C-alpha cells in the first residue's frame, strides 16, 4: 500500500503528500505542518493545473475524481485552488484516516 499521494508529476519533479509521522518520506521537504497552514501561492505551484490562455480560464485537478477539473478564472482562482486542495484532503482522509499534520515533498 502506498503511504503517499502523488499531487503532481512533471518532467523534472514529483510532488508527494504524506501524513506527518510517516517514516518513509522521500525527497526534499517543501512543507511540514498543519494541513490548513499551506499558503495559496505554494498550493498553486503544487497542485496539478491547466491554463487556457485565450479565455484566461484555469483548470485545477479534482483529486477525488481523477478525470475531473475545477474551472475558474483569474478573479476567482483562490476559490478554485481551495476546492482542489479540499478534494486532496478528502482523498487523503479516505485513504489514511483522520489527520492534522502533513508533509509535502519534492522528489
């Protein structure tokens, strides 16, 4: 069983979501602390997203339903980021159980 959730995979790095206290944490730690303390600017870099340049729309991944995306634009991007992060937390709660502290790494 995996002890992490892959947040985003790009050609250079893979970002992983662990529960704090996990013994087998790989990579460089980007964030360690309370699950609600992650800054929005950090989340924008961590969460998987797509941008439509012609219409200025942003699509951020829904982690509970793998093939779905939350849609928004520049004016409501914070709301869409929070929705995506909530779906990541819900997926982690279903997979690992209740938690408060997390570790996010870059491998």
